[in-house]
């Protein structure tokens, strides 16, 4: 046997015919035997009847036609392009799509960062970095050419011991 | 609430996948087995206006050196393991020894030593972009100047 509190919560649904056959039978049996719950049932039935009567008496006075005409007009109305755009953008930023987009964007950025595409696109990091030079007392020049991103280490080597053309070499040292 | 929970779970799952994929990509990048080192030896001079057609692809890179003629003398490639060394013979009894040190952030670190007979001429440590290059020039040779284009590609 169900308790009174549970039965009272179900009386409304029972009156509306929303319970299963077994539940309905259980409520009905309880109402027969319990006077308190029977009283609750009577009060609810009275309230339902009063509401129904009020609705039935007022319904003919409500003007539904103008309401339906309005709905029909809105349906047939041609939508402006910006309304469509607004609806599309609302859908784009709807929560489920954003949930997919956030990790997708992170993933794309990570992939780009780990490929040559990123580095080729940007100019940074493409120069050779010279960490140390030891020319054993000789002069050395370090050139970084911006246009081709070329790093040049130029050694000004002693010309002694070279053949007579060495003079030409010394004169032709690069003018960077 | 159920929708929010589902979204949160999906977000966590995808973040985890992204982190794992990024880790895998990063690990793949950090584990090349060796380096393909290429040394192109060029004789630069001012006695003519000859430009060797073999050097067409590096014309722009040679431009800042301001020589009038460029002739390719040698083009050598060797596969060098990490921490290993390989020597390249350079005209004029010289030797260029290259030792790849490490590979990080798509850059190859190299130690390069130029010797003339038994005498060391230059020691340098250079970090270049993978598949990138740098120029080492200056040693005189046959009335001109040697220009070495040193490139490295992690394998």
C-alpha cells in the first residue's frame, strides 16, 4: 500500500488519466479506503471543473483569427539577408559547435607550429645562428643578409704562401 | 545539465587527443637518425664574369659577396650520424670536418672545423634551420677565393 503523501501527489495525474493501469488501480483502491486522500481528490475535481467552466465560457470571446493571421503573415514574409546571417552566426557559436572548435583550433595551431609551413611563412628563426667562432688569430667577419636570410662567415686568411694571383684575391675581398 | 556534462567530457577528450597528437608530432620531430650534410665548394673571383649554371639555385645567396665570377669546384654529400663526424676534402689540401650535435625546434646544430694540412684554420658552432644552409668563405685558392655552402637536412 502506498503512503498518503505519495498518493496525493499522484491524484492530479490520475484525474488526467496520465498513470499506467497498475498505478491507476493502486491510487483508485487507496482513495476508496482513505478519507483524507478522498477529500483531496474531491477538492482537485472541484478545481478542475471550475477551470473547465471558466475556459468554456470565455473561449468564444477570444479572437483567434487575428492571431492566426499574424502568424501566417510572419511565415510568408520574406526574410532579410541579415536575418539569415544573424541566425547562421547564432548557430555557429552555439555551445556544441564551440566545444568542437576550441580543441580543433588548438590542434591546427599545433600542427602548423610543427611544420615547415609556419617557418617558411615567417621570417624569424630562418637565419643560421653562429654560437662560436675561433679563427686561431685570423680576422673573421659575420654577415647576415636580410633578403635571402643567408649567414656568411668570412675568413680573412693570410695571403702569404699563395701564388702571385693572391694579390687579386686580397683586393677582391667581399665588400659586404 | 546533461548537455553541459556532455560538452565538458567531449572537450576533455579532444584536449587529451590534441595533447597526445602534439606529443607524438613533437617526438617524431626530435628523433631524426642522422643528418645529410652537403658541401658545395665554389671558386669566386673577379677575372671574368662567368657564372656557373650549376650554381643557378644559389645565385641570390651569392649576390652579397660581390664577386664577378663563380665556378662550382665540388659538390659532396654525406650522411652523418648524431654526434658523429665526417670530413670533406676541400681544394688546396684543406679538410672540412662536420659534426652534427643536436636537433631541436626544427634546427640542426653543427660543429664545423676547417683545417689546412695539420693546422686548424677555423672552428665554429652553428645552428641552422633544418634543410637550411650557411656560407663559409675566404680561403684563397688559385687566384680566387673559396666559398663553401654548407647545408644540413635531418633524416
